[in-house]
């Protein structure tokens, strides 16, 4: 009985502990390739709202005194319990979602949608297996896009909903163009897709010229027209349509040939004249999945895989075969075991060696033995207080951090955001592994690196071979641009009027790019400006950043209250169970002690009775004698 009670007590405690952990462990989903909630924030997991105290970016440079050192960032190796981008259930859902997306309808018009989305690099954004189409439609409606019930019932319209959701939710225009694009509220779904695709494609002039030349029109038309013209131009450019066919080819045939072009580009053979609809669909799905997951797939094997353990298993088999020369049999390994093999034996799902706002520890390996490194923690919220090793520094700027001779040492970075007396803090740890060789000498000749010692205001100077100043750049300790290839660049800049274009690139008076300049990422609301004095400065565009931060905080406050209630409730439940467990053990122990005492007393009485009986027997025996 005692063992049963103890087992039940321990079991109940385990159940409660698991229940308490569920909200924190299983509430996370894996983040998309581009974070949906805030551009510029890279996270391993997806959150409904970002933590306002996160760092947006962390940049570390080992060497600020050489041209290669200025241009190269130290590689950050994330230290996390799960160093992968997905798990077995999520991967299975993702593949199934891709299969659904890449399966053509009979008219093949879907190929045109996918081709256009793929050309702008947004196809991988569509697959969010844990987000329902209804949720996507509701989100678009919240942005002012008109999405009807009929749109949600039509397969092609559902694809448009997914595509526009991915583009707008990830602010993909900002990723490509460096600025935000807003579709006017009240715009119908189809028109909104046309507007966004036309704006982001970068082919407005080329496509416009093509339409004007062959059709005599100055408009892209509606969505179907836009897809038709784009597909036709692609076929013509790649030799799948002759000049004589351009204006006469039926639209269905245009989309069919586009699918055939996709199949052949992947490396599969197909007869454009005799291919059946079934063969076209099968090979197109093979080509799109193979391209998406960067593996060589076979159409027949793909069909066969649906009978065995499924397409996700087949994709994993190909990954294992191509990356690790491993053969995984579906008769010996479950899907989960297959995924685990690919996870451990290949690098398919490894986290990138870069910064993630929600991963708080990193290793960096220095190439040389250094006395210091330069650290630039860029906070998500501009007003956050940043400290490095307990010393306050300016966020978004480089700070020189002194190192010891120890082979391994840690740097701590804290970011604290405070509003209305409430503070939220994120703490990051950087494990620095020292190099073993002496650092190389500085090789800078064109650019004079300074920490506030060169020029009247501590500006670095780009000079030609004769020492003539071409451009002044603020000190390297301030996170401002560094010019690529400084040694070979200085003499080429002589006599040219320099400026920055809208993408932050250094250009001459004719708009020609001088070099691929490397510029530090600025917080939202800030931009680079080249002044009349030749100094590149950072200026504040507006004060919307603080308003945004406050609104985000208010949402985070609500989430924080919910999380606090869950945590407090869980702790109370755990404490209650532990007390119950202790009481149970005490009761059981007392009962055990009591039983032992009774047993001992009875044995004592028995022994006493036996002695008395032995004594009486002895007396009786003496009397007989």
C-alpha cells in the first residue's frame, strides 16, 4: 500500500509539472525565413509579439585596423538546446503544404502564379503550415484588403490569399527595396496582388515595354492579364515562344508551356506535344519540390512514396543520400527516426551561424590573439539601455571591449527597456575563444582609421596617394559606413562628387555605384545623409519609433500579465503538490512506525507469556519429582 501511495504522489507531481511547463515549452512555433512581426528581427521561434528588450542585431568585429577586418564580422555560433530550424512534425506539415501548393490544376494557370511569386523570391514564404487559410484571410481583412467568402472557397484565390499574406505580413517590399509599401485600404484581393507584384517585381519597365511593343497597350491589366504577360515574356525570352506566336497563343497554352519550361529547367524530360495532364502535374510537382528542397527527385519514386511512408519521408531519403551517402529504408526506420538521422548526419536543418534575437548565448572564435574586439549591440527599441560587462554604452554603435589572455572568456550584454516604471531586460552572453597567433599588421593606407584622433572632429579620412582628402567619414567607433576595397579605391575617387543613393550605396554624380559599400543596419526611423562638408551622418527621420515601441509594449504588457498568471498559478500548484507529497510521506511513515510499535509490543507480550509458561512448567516438573 505504501508503494502505491508513493507512486501516485510522484505521478501527480510529474503531471502538474508537465502541465505547468506546457505554456512555455510548446507555445513556440518555428519562425519563418523572414520574421513576420518585425522586419530586421531574426528569431528561431515565432512569437505573437517581439520582446521589446531584445537586441535587433549584434555585430562583432575582431579587427578594426585592417581593410579585411573592417569588412568582416566575427561569426556568431548560437548556443541553444535545439540548434535546428524545424522538427519532425513541422517538416512533415511543411512538405504536405508544399505538395498542396505545387499541385497544378488542369488548366495549369497555377504555374503562372507560382512562377511570378518565385521570380521575386517570395515562394518560400508561402508555406506556413500552422497558419490556416482562414487566419490569413482575416489578417488581410484587418489590413484593409477586401477578401470575400467566394475568394476563400476558390483554390486559385486561396493561393492568392496565401501569397499576398506572405508578402505583406513579411513586408517583403521593405526587404527588397529598403522602404515600406502600403496597399490602400479597401483594395480588392486581386487588385492588391497586382499592385504588390508590380511594385516589387522590378520588371515594370521591361514588362511594360514588352506589352507596348507586341500588344500596343500601356497597362498591365488585371491579375490574369499581368500573369499572362509575365509568363509570355518569360517563354519568349527563353525560346519557348516564337515572335509569330506571341499575340496568337491561347492563354492556357502559355501556362502549359510555362510548366513545361519549369520541368525542363529542373532537368526532367517531357514531350511538350504528347504529355498528358497527369504527366505534366506529376513532373511539375517533382520539379517544384526538388527545387524547393534542393534535392534530385524522381517522378515515379515520388508517386510510389505516397504508398509507403509519404512524400516527406522520400524527401528526407534524398537528403540523406545526397548529403551523407546514407541509404534509409522505409521498412526499417520510422519517419521520426529518418528525420533524426538527417538532422544529425547532415546540415540541412542546422541553424545559421548568425544572430537570433531569442537566442541568448553565442561562441565566437577569434582568428588571432587579440587584446580587444569591437562590439555593436543594436537594440530593437532605440531607447533601451545597453550595458556591456555592466558598463553603459550607446546602442547601435561600436564599443571597444578589452580582452584578457585567457583562452576562454565571457562578455555579457544586457538590454533594458523601461516605460512607466516597468523594465524588461534581455541578457546575452558571448563566449570569446582567443586565437593563438599574433594579429597581422594594419594594411590601411587609403583609409586612416581613428578612434577620435584624426581630423578636427575625430573623422577618418579617405585620401589619394598624394594625401589629398577625398571624403571624411566619422570615427570607426561610431557605426557608420566602411568603404570596400579601400586600398584600390582611393585614387579612383579623385575628382568625383560622392553621394548616397536611396539604397545607401556610395555613388558618383552620375549615379554610378563607386563600390559595394558596407553600411551598418540603422534603427527604424534613421537614415544616412551625406552632408555638404562630405561627412556621412545619421539623422532621425521622424519620431514614430517611440510611438511604435509604446504600442508594442502595451500589447506585451497584456501578454506579460497572462504569462505571469500562468507562471504564478503553476508555481502555486507545484508547491501545493509538493506539500501534499510531503504530508503523504509523513503519514505513511507514521503509520509504518505505529505498525512497527504494535508488532514489537505484541512480540514482547508473547515472549513474556512464553517465559511464564516455561517457568510454570518448570515448577510443575519439580513437584512431580
